[in-house]
C-alpha cells in the first residue's frame, strides 16, 4: 500500500512541479545511499539501490571485494568470510549482500527525508531554469498576484516573476487579477533559486508584440531591423522587406490600422512611428527623423556622425518635445545626429547640397592641375618633363630646344613670372570693377560725367572728326 502511494506521489510531483519521475527516483537512491554510509557502513562502502518503478519496492545491496589481506573493511572482505557465505567465492570476486530497508532507524529515515527534499528542490530549480531560459527575450502572459508600491508579483505559471516599478510603463495602473503581457528580460539561477525578471519598458516588448500581430513579421517576410523606445510616450521601429510586392509599413499598420492599434492598446496608448529601413544611412536617417522634413543629410564615416539640415519651421518637429524625436532617431540608427535649421546652417557658413558638390568638384580640379604647374616650373628651370603631359598639344616649346642661358632660368625668373601674373590679375580686377555699372540707372543725367583730365592718354584732335564707318579701315591706315 505504501509503495503504491509512493508511486502516486511521484506522478503528482511530476504533474505539479514538472519534475520527471526518473529524477526523483535517482534522488531517492542517492539519499538512501548517503544515509546508509553515514549511519551503518563507511564512507568507502559500495551501496546499490534498486527501485521498482511499477510497484515502488526498494531493495538495497552492499558490495564488498574478496581479498587475501583486508585493508579496508568498508569495501573489502577476506576469503574466509566470503566462503562462509558461499564456498564458491574466490579472491577477486564481489560479494553482494542485500540489506533490509527496515534496518534504517528513525534518525536515518529523517536524514534520508532531508536529503531527498534537498535533491527535489535542486531538481526543481534546474527544471524551472531550463524551462524559462528558452523564453528569455520573449513575451509571456501572466496574472498579477500582488501589487506593492515598489513592485508587482506576476504569476507566470509554475512560479512568480518580479515586475519592479522602474520596469512598469509610466502612468499605467496595474491591479490584482489583471492578465498582462510581460517581456522576459532576465533568467538567473542562484543558490536561492531561479530568479526571473520581467519588464514592460524594454524595446523588445514592442518587437515581440508586432510579431504576434503581424503575420508577415512572424513568417519572416517583413523584418524589424531596429527598435527605439521611450516607454509610455513614443516608440520608433524600422522595418524592411526584400519582397517588392509587400509594403512593410502597410503590413505593420494593418487593415484600417487594426494591427498597430492592438499594439498601442497593449502599451497603454504609447505612440508608435513605423519607418522603412534603408541600407543607405542618408535615407535611413531622413526616415528616422519623421514626421519632420529633411533638406540635407551629411555623413561623416570617421566618427559615425551625421549633420542634418531641416527647414526653419521643421526644426522643433525634428528635435521633438524635450529632444525626444532626435533621441529616438539616434538610438534607431546608431548614428550621432546633429540637427540644424537652414538659417542656422547659412549663419555658420555650412555648404551643402549642389553647392557642396560644386566645391568638391572644384577642389578636385585644382588638385588635378597641380602636376601641370609643377611641370611648368620644371620647364622654366630647364629640367626634363614628362612628354605625356603635353602629348595633346603641338605648340608647346620645351626649354631644352630654346637658346636660353641657364643662368637666366633661375628662381628670379619664376618670381618675376609670378609678379607679372599678379599684376595682370590686379589689372583684370580693376577692369571688372570699372565695368560694374549699376543697371538700374536709366536717366543719363544721373550718370556722373568724367572729365578729360581723368583719362591718361594724349589728346588727338583727329578723333573729333566725323568718322565715316564705311571708310573705317582706310581711316586708320592713313593715321
């Protein structure tokens, strides 16, 4: 009768605690073995315990080795003693003696019970850890058992999980008996047991909720690339698909916004921005700052930063309330983002867009012309030059072919060329300034008349004659 109850207890333990019957039986065998060694045998004794899983009957056996000279009575037996039991025993044989379980006294039974409880607790911890370690970074639904000022206890099945106040959505009211979805953020095993930490503020909760609501995400057609979140206020998710026939944003929103509405309701009304992920950081950062418009995005690969230019009336929208939109965009893209308005960029002299491209191309052309300048200097210095620089021009005359005194082709000549070039540039600038006439002047009387003394040339009365332009060439020939 007792054996049947023992088997029933094992089955009940397996169903309630999830501990397999084989684990309990092994624990019982180990407990009986240790108790017998401690009370009746010795630390070196060899004990074998057999338990019938069908009827629960327990049988114990002590094993000793037959030797000529006994050194340890715990596991050795002399030949004479062995042959008393059975004359067929020889040196080297093992003598197996069955032990009546009733030999266990009250003290031994208590010790066995304590050892069995300890083994069952360890097995329960191990089973619990193995069950929930697979659920880490996943969502489970629990029932609120108790609500305190600093935490809430969530019943998640076989155990309770601690939901601290800082892991609860700000402003959310939790009450006892409420069914709630929580994100398993931590599963830790210690001497006191298995600790399971849950959260309602982790970005992973948003990702898992969308996986539950959107079939395209669950089957892998649409992928959530990244999530950034400030629990209770706003979240941003970046989605992507390789299927041209699927709209990733539309799939997450759902018919009439039903899918995203379910996620929002679960998160206590938290706003969610769904944007499309792009491998180009310029495009991705532009999307991440939505709903703000973006004029320009400049990328600095070295320090992994980006300069974003937005219209003046969109600056506050791009930054967001207390910088929230910008912070979420930084976490979503993993790029450092500096946001400036168009007027701020102009005040700081920041060049972007087509002007920046023109400046880059101009600098590139200047850099590409440097070899030509160097070869020109070499030519003046009567040094050999590379023919491929001038292979397209037949009018170039090399210094080697000129009858030039080498003493003349020295640095003073180069300096003179530079000075002459500078003077020509100044003259050209003066001419351009003299031609810079205000086109808005329409009345000739408003134009300041210049005196003849202002002009530096020899006056010739011949120029006062009426010129017949048909005889223009002849006139100047006669002159």
